[in-house]
């Protein structure tokens, strides 16, 4: 089973933050995955989002993010150990030595993460591309997010 994580750009500074995604009252938040406080009790606290005390504690540890930049983790890493997220632009060398670049997307028809070749045919990242040859080189969201988004 793959780890369910997301990344998105913070509204306050435009930096990427990775962790658990929460959406409430038309606002988007990421709770950092490395924070040791995440637990079943936090999940219960986030559901109602009404207790002033719990909300204050949570709000110190949760970052508001630009909803247009939210990306899901594919469960795979590239050749450098970098996590591959939906929206990441990956670079690889094809079987015949051709250099390729494409963004990672989710193909609902095949229920898989993929890259689109020539805008028409999808190729599953997990099936057809060896992650030992893939390198994350950027994101389709570079230049987005941060203080320019209206999610405050």
C-alpha cells in the first residue's frame, strides 16, 4: 500500500510543503507529514474544526496552501530518492537513448499515474518507466501559488 501524501505551495511564502491535505470551508491546508503530533486524535479534531482550543493548536502546525497547486504523491521516488508527485515534471532517457520530459498526471481511465506522450497516449509511470531512470526536474506549478492566490 502506498503512503497517501500531498504537497502544495504555502500561501504565506510560496514554498512547497508536504504532508496531509485538509480542505474545510473552501480553504486548503497541509499538515506536515514529519510532525510527530499527527494521530487519530488530530484527525478527529480536524473533522469538526469547531473547538477553539484544538483549532488554535492545529493552526500553529497547519499551513494554508494554494488549492491550485495541491499534488498527490504517486508512491514512487526518482533515481535520487526524491518523491514523485502528480504535477512534477520528470526527465528520463528512453530505451533507444532519446531524452524525454513530461509532467506526471493521473489517468482516470486506467486508474494510474502516468505521463502523456504527444498529448494523446498515456504511459504508466509505475509500469513502463523504471524509476531508476526518472529524475524530477520541476513542477507544472513552478511560478504559481504563494501570496498571489486568493485562498486566505
